[in-house]
């Protein structure tokens, strides 16, 4: 076992168990904190994949902003911060069966693919993925249009969420 | 080296856990938490395909940044909807939000 494989396996086990805790935790603040553990595991995976910028953005945007916003929302909407009854629907066995079908379908499609054992080539000497990501985001030949559309989307979400949450008296 | 299948199977498992959460949780905020799990699984897939394919082609990373932006927008609008509903109906349990049922 190489060190990267050990890091991957530890991170994967941590992510999956905390994801199960997110889904099953009765206390919503605990669920949000378990989500932070999962998101941090994803940041570790991005670092393992040498996507350094994505790893940093994962910590700053997901953990720093989105997860904290969830915790604030939980605190604003629940008086006792806890589901008194069962946190799951009555129909959860049906949902479990449906999820199992989706998981088995995904797994069998993956197993049929012949590129599964492909390993990554080492990065070219002196290649800077952050610089080329920045160039790709603002180059007219590449992704400047999706980038601008994303900023319009964020503006619309900002205005929309303020309008929806506003107390109209 | 880690083969790409490890990342793909992990993200498939994470996606399934998130899907299960979306289907079974009663609390609307918990449903949004599970949606975040699914979006993260997609991001892991995108970035691993970028790394194991041609690293000079940045499409995978750019798409995952778009997913970040969409996730932030979705959480902002979703949570403000939940908060607005909570102020009117005093509940965030998805089963009790049946105003549109007839």
C-alpha cells in the first residue's frame, strides 16, 4: 500500500460514515457538523487529485459559507433544534429499495467500463493548473460565457433569497 | 497510484447516501443537506475525470466551479424559502407543507 492509497481509504471511510450520520442524525446541528466532516474529506480528495484551487475553494466556500449558513438556518427555524419523532418518513423502506436500485445500476455500469484501472499520468514539469484554470475561465475561446452566466445566477440568487426571506409587513 | 475506479465508486456511494437522505428526511433543511452530499459526489467525479484525462483541458475543473456556484445559489434560495415558510406555517417538516394539495 502506498501512502496516497492509505490516505484515500481513510478519507473515504470517514466521508461515507459521516455522510450516513448526516442522513440519520436526529439533531439537525449535528447533521450539519457531520456534513462539514464530509465536505472536508472531499477537500482532502481534491488535494490528492492535485486540484489545489478546487481544494481551497471547497474549504472556503463549502465549509466556510454554505455549512455555516445551514447552521444559521437550523438555529433560525427550530425552537428545540431536534426532531421529536422519527427523522425519517414512514415510507423509508421503499426509498431504501429505490436507492439500492440506483446504487446497483451505477455500480454495474462502472464495472462494465474498461477504463476503470486507469492511473493518472504525472503532471508535466512546470505545469500550473491554477494558472490554466484562470486562463480558461476568462478566455473567450474557452469558458467565459459559463463564467458570466454563473455570476448572473449568483446575483439572481442573492436578490431572490433576500426578497423571499424579507418580512413584508 | 490510485486507479480512477476508487474515486468513481466512492462518489457513487456518496451520491446514493445523499439520494436516500433526500427521499427519507422529514425536515426540509435536512433534505437540503442531503442535496449538498449529492452535489459533492458529482464534484469528486468531475475533478477525478479532469486529473485522469488530459490535465491541460480544464473543462472538468471549470464545471466543478460552476457546480459550486449553483450549489451556493441553491442553498441561499432554498434556505430563505424554508425560513419564509417557517414564519408563515411555523414548521419545517416537509409532510406538513401541503398548501398546494387539493
